[in-house]
C-alpha cells in the first residue's frame, strides 16, 4: 500500500504528506474530516456514504466547483458511464 511520512502542524490545521503539497485539515459540518490540497481531497466516510456515487456530491464545498463550471458536468457524465 501507499505509506508516507506525515507531520501535523503545531496548530493542527495543516498536514504534510510525504513529498506532496501541504494539505489543509478541515472539520466538516457533519463532523467528518477532510484533508485537502491543490491535488486531492480526502474525506472520512461512513458506511452509508458508500451508497453515493462520489464525494463531490456529498461535499461539493470542498471541490471548488465554481472554478470547474461546465467541466463538472462532463466529469459527472463520464462517471455515470463507468458506474
């Protein structure tokens, strides 16, 4: 599996994951967790979350959707083809 050395910032708001850009640590409104940087969004999940197609549908506020615009529609369409 993938393993990285990781370090939490002193204030607990950021984490360094190996050689990747520093990530922001967020507590979501539903009390779950998210770790986000410019390349990836990692979300904690509950078993009922697995019934949904994608984390982007569960937590759109984490994915900068306003920057994606029409591209998001294309991504969702392509995801439907493979599900």
